[in-house]
C-alpha cells in the first residue's frame, strides 16, 4: 500500500501544473464508456464472449471489479493473475476492442443529453476533455456517433497512459494537457475505479448512474445524475463558484 501511495505522489508531482501558465479557470472531463455512451451492456457482452472462448467464468462482482473503467490489458492481467506475452496480449486486446467497436455501432445508445450538454459547455467557453481507458479508435467512433468530435480540446486514451484507473495518471495527464489545475476540473464518471482515479487526482466528481445505482455512487461523488438532461452548463459554473467561495472563507 505504501509503494502504491508513493507512485501516485510521484505522478502528482510530475504532473504538477504551474498556475502562472493556466489559461482557463475551469474544465470538464468526461470518461467515455458509461458516460458519453451507455456501452456497459455491450462491454459485458464482448468480454463474456471472450471469456467463454477461454472457458473462464466471472461473477457479477468480478466483472465490476476487473472490467469497468479499466484498460483491456489491465483486466487481462488481473483475470489471468500474471502478465501475458506481448503477442498474446495484443491478439486478445485487438479482438476485444473490435468486438466492442462493432457493438457500439449496432447496440449501444448515447447517454441522453450528452450532445447538448457538451455543446452548451463549449458555448460557455468551458474546455471539455476525455480521459478514458478505451482505445483511440473506439473514442473516435463514439464521438462521431455523438456529433461532437470537434468540441474536445484534449483526449487522453488507453495508449497514452502507463497505469490504468484507479490510478490517477489519466486524469493528471489530461489536466496537464489542458493547462488547468486538477482542483479546477470536474469529472463525470460511472465506475468506482474511475471515481477513485479522479478523486486521487484532486478533482470533483459527478457520478452517472448507468453502471451503479445512485445510492452506491453517492458516498463517493459530489452528486449523481441519471443522464445529462439532469444538468446544464450553469450548474457546472455554480459548482466552481461555490468551490472558490468556500476556499475564500
């Protein structure tokens, strides 16, 4: 546990941002699966197809722990209990990502209100970014489906990080690329590993109850919404203003 803490502290120091260079006062960062697209049912389907081919059976609890919010390589390492050979890992990840990408197009639905909400944030000049455990190919596909590809200032995907969520690396790197202090970022997340990653990075978190219930997410987040029809850009502005007021008192 102490070793893990030291690694996280190292990343926080490495990705510490000089406040003098910050260009924007706030930013909104989105996870992708279960946040922009309600994809967790098809992610489960893709993984179950894979595990069936490997004669592996996981419980619902194991799916929640091993899969949601994590990179495919991290999931495979945890399930097999050891690192896989590079060529085997590449083969498995290619199969899984292709399966998920196919299901995105045929069976997944966007989370209601996401397109309008992102456009509203952009209209208020609030930078938006993505920090996801998914591969870039799948990110591009989802953003194309949503019609918001050109609105995201920064996209940090699985290929750009060494550590999977719940490690904060993906969020710290995203904040660094945005040139915004992590404490001035609000994150939308649906998984416990993603929520833990964002909080470890020092960010505010709003939960999406697409994967877990509101009651399960509430103790770990600022608030919980069912979809983006429950929130608007002004609410985000108010969150940051309230934070600033609280610091000033």
